[in-house]
């Protein structure tokens, strides 16, 4: 189990370095790091505000089905994002065809 924890830490550190070094070039599901960070407050417990127009604009260009693979991931919680709240954002932004995961 300790080896698994070390692997997770190494992966997370690698992701953090990649994001820090190349934030403008990094995209997840066709959303830039800036777009993702614009959505973070709306997906952070306990009392998230509604998503901003910047967040919704970024989501409008995203591959929403792609986000389904992050639904049960440890990546989102590691940066303070609640996956359940994050999955509600397309509907809150009134985007057509929100994903059903």
C-alpha cells in the first residue's frame, strides 16, 4: 500500500510541475488551465457560488464527455474540486447536452 501512495504522489507532483511550467499549453478535455481555474470556485465545497460567465464560456468549448473519466478520479479532490459539483456545472451553465456519466 505504501508503494501505491508513493506512485500517487509522484503522479500528482508530475501533474503539478507540468501545470506550473506550461499552464497556457495544458488542456484537459479541451479546457485550458485558466478555464479550469475559472470554474474551480463553483465546484469547491461547502457553499460554491454559481459558475461565472468565464467558466461557462470555457465549458462551452470543452469535451464534456471527456470529463466523465475524471468523475471518480483523485485528481480533482487533490486540487480542492468536488467531482459531484464539477459534474453539475454544464447544467448550471445551461449548456446543451450535458454529459450523463
